[in-house]
């Protein structure tokens, strides 16, 4: 059952990281998560994957329900608690998500890189741009699009335009078409319009060239 759940998570990662290797990764991820939960209703990984899948479906009610089920199985599993905090932040449940994520990293500071991304999302939403940059610098995954994207956004808000422009250049190197897909990438699992607006505004300040894509990238 854990294998099915983790396969589901891999499908969902394909969507979040724009690998584009799977047809309909969100639906495939949800199928795997539900199969894992059917085999073993106490499989915590299954509900983690389910929460992630419902987030992509923009079904916040089912997402939060899956978060609660995941945590209830073992509230002492700091990695799961942190993961669910990340999901809640992405879903726009900022304060509860931040508390879970912060509690998790206090218990175990050796967290996956995307936990740092959750803190970036939170502090961008709060307009605390220096703190957002602090966490963006901790991501340290230069081969993945979210690293330069979030650094560029935070740097743009801080008027550090030269550094921000370098991050945009890195973003284009990683995913050449990402520069015209930023709104779709962020909006696929970040449900807060205010957070998406902050990300896009930071990228514009960093030097994102809208040109003929202006209508596509408007928040």
C-alpha cells in the first residue's frame, strides 16, 4: 500500500515540477492514493498523496479532510505533519499551515527542500520579502524551476534587480517555456489569489518580460 501511495506522489510531483512525463498526472496520482487507502486505511502516505491530489483539483474541502486524516494516523510523524502544513499553505490555509510546518521543522530541522518553499509562500503572502528570500535561499535545488522562480520573486520585491535578473535567466535555462507559463504553474496548486499575485508581481519587478504574453500572465 505504501508503494501505491508513493507512486501517486511521484505522479503528482510530475505536475508540480513541470516534468510533463505523464498524461494526466493528477488523476493518476489520486487513483494510486485511493488504492493505497483502500488496501490499508491506516496508510499515512496514502492520505498525504490524497491531500496533494485534491489540492491540484482545487478541492479544498477534500484536501483539508485528507490532511486531518493523515495527521490523525500519527501526529508524532514530523515529516508528515510538515508535509500537511505545506499543503495547507498552498491551499491558502496560511496560519494553520505555517504552525504545522514550523512545528515540524522545530522537531526535525533536516527537512526536504520543498518545506522551505512552503515558508517562502507564507512570507510572500505576508509581504515579508526579506524572510521569504531567507527561506528561498535554503531551497538549494538549482536544477528545479521553483528554486530560481521563488528567488527571483523575492529579490524583485526587494528591488535587488541585478540578482533577480540572474535568477530569471536560470529559470529560462531550466524550462525555456516556463516564462510564459508562470501563472499556470503557480495556479495549478497555489489556491490563494493573493499569493499568486505576490509571486507574479515579484517576477515582474525582477524583469519578467510580458511582451506578447501579457494577457496570459495577468493575475
